[in-house]
């Protein structure tokens, strides 16, 4: 009964638009208010919150946030797009495909879906609209492809899942490579079909691409080289054992600063104050959510809610496949109404023991969880990618959502395949 009251209070607070961090903290205090004998008091909650953020791996998140903002302000997304447009632009659906691949690469820099949408969309949407592409389609494509930013490593949700599950963050990064590429390929196939059916203005496209070709491959490649090198430096440091994910995040900040200030010369040192302020504003709310989610999860553990949830699911669903499917449904529903970070921190302690009890590899389950929640980035009512894309184009969120529906269905097909074929996730992770 206590568990029911806690979850009910939390849902009510969400519906009242109470900040998630405050809602989690208030809900954590409820058992001690209703039951004086409950061992958790306010002091324990505060200690849990402080202990939850006293973590070395956690330092990777603000570093990757700062690195992503430096790259965005430094114009890295444009240089990535130019090299892909140079080769693909004159082919069928070449420009939309270049957008998807740019989102894939930029996701390997920022680790954030909304940041990928903002950085890539602000540059590519006006350009492709000027080439004759439907504005709503391109906006929807960027919003959905931006979801690759949390699947391809380095991914902030992977770091949070690693912390919540005590799984190796490096293994999670490795596991995300093939699923990210796989989903990107499916989105590319849809773009090919869409452009073949609805056509493209080849004359306008050729006029734009010819400007790149006039520069010559050497100039375009050298201009994009440092941007292309970024994900290889970050991931290479991790997988070669030179640096941990946290240390690699710090390296990415210095590298982003170096190429933006000294190579591309798109940033001045005087710009750093605004960049640091933006980074703090981005990370600080997440820090409060993380702290309160740790306390909330410990209260749930004391109330034995994960065990009760596990017993309920395992007693009603008896096969590994049925358990995977029901957890997918739960995660999809949660992703529609909750941001990725709190969802991972709240649900991992509840669902992971169930998954392990059914013989599901924790790395495979982490990929399933993050892909599910990535779909939530483009599904109302939360759908933060939709809101970011809408702010770039002034198109209504629900118009973008309707246009994005076929792309979301492709994402769901990819999710089903990744669920049924764990080897895709585990091949590079050594699972």
C-alpha cells in the first residue's frame, strides 16, 4: 500500500508540473511522514542525495555537455555536414542522408539528443528547405535522427545507466555503436523511399553542391578533418585503455576548445563565459534530478518495491520474450511522459533485477532501455526533440510529430530487432 501511495503522489506532482527533482524528494519523504517507524528520515534522504552525486564517473556528464556546446558554438556540425554532402549531395536522397549521418557523427561528440537536433538542425534545415525539400519533413527527420545522439557513444544516458546498474560505461559505449549505425541505416532507407516517391529539385541541389565541388575535395576534407577526428579521439582513448570515459570527456573539452579557437578560429576566449554559463544551466537541473533519484531509489529498495515488481512480472509472464516485450511497453510509456535521465535513474533499479532474473544480459537491457527512451524524444507529450525542432522552424509540434510518425515506426522496428537479436548489441561489447 505504501508503494502505491508513493507512486500516486509522484504522478500527481508530475501532473501539477512540479519539477521532477522536487517531486522525487517529496515522494521519498512520504513513508516517514505516514509511518513514524519507517527507518528513513529526512537526514538519510539528504545523505543519500549527497552520496549519489559523489561519483567519479558522474564528472563525465558536465564535461561532455561542455564539449558539445563548444563544438556547437565552434561550427563543427557544418563542417561535418559539408564532407558528407560533398559525396552524397547529387545522389538520390543524398542531402537527407547527409543530415542523418551528420546527426550520427555529432551524437558521437555531444552525447545528447536535443543538442544534436539544435546543432545540426539550425544549420541544415534552412539549407535543405532552400533546395526545395519539404520543411516539415526535414524538420521531422532532424528531430528523429537527433535521437541517435543518445545511442551512439559517448552517450550521457549510457553513463547514467552504467552508474545506476554498476555496468561498465566503456562496455555500454561499445555496445551502442552497432545499434546506432543500424538505426541510421533504416532511417536512410526511408529517406531513399520518400525522395523517390515525392521527388527532389535536382537543379537547386546541384547548384548548392557545385559550390562545395568548386572548393575541391582537398579543401573540404581538410576543413572537416578536425571535426571528423573528434569521435575517434574520444572513443579511441576509451577503447585503447588510455583514458577512462571521465578522462576522455575532459580530453574532449580541451580538444573542442583547441580546434574551435586555434584551428577553425570560430570562438574567442571572451566567449567562454557565456559557454560556461550555458553548460552550468544545462547540467545543474540534471544534477538535482540525479541526487533526488538516488534517494528515491533507496527508499523504493527499503520498501522492497523492485522485488514486488519482479514477482508480479515473473508470475504473470513466464518466457524471456514476453518479459522483454512487457518491459518495452513500460519503457515506451514512460519515455512519452518523462525525460530520459530521471527515467533511467528511477527504472533501472526496478527493472534490471527482473531482466537479470529472466537471463537478460544487463548490457543488452541497457541498450533496450536507452533506445526505448530515445523514441520518447519524438513522441508527445514530452518529446523534447520535437520542441527543439519546432523552436528552430516555428512549425507546430504536432505537425512535426505527424510527419515523424513513419520515422518513429522505423525506430520501433529497429527496437524490436535489437530486442530479439541481442548479438547486435553484444558483439562489440564482448557479451
